[in-house]
């Protein structure tokens, strides 16, 4: 494994901004950040359908959390 595969993998570095830089710039939660990560790499690493399903799973988890927070503001 080279440093490029660790620090700047090609499946996250398309375009003018790296995926993790976008996630930080937008101050996204863990689950939203993971969803963005899997969406960004869909079709560029492994199985695109699996990556999109992972993104959906993280989004569903975030939706459940947000629903709990809105029901119980003390969370």
C-alpha cells in the first residue's frame, strides 16, 4: 500500500476537492460524512450498489437519530 492509497486514494480525490475536505468544510456529523464518502466513491471502488446501500444505511441511521432528537430535545 502506498501513501497515495492511504492519504489520497483515487476513489476519493476526483474533482477539485477531496471527500474528507468537503465533509470537514460542511461540518457534517459522522453518519452524514460516511454517507457522502460512500456516495463519492460509488462506481470507483468495489461494487457501486453496495456503496450506495451503505450510504442509505448511514442516512437512515441519521434520520432515526434526528427524529429522536426532535422528540426529546434533551438528547
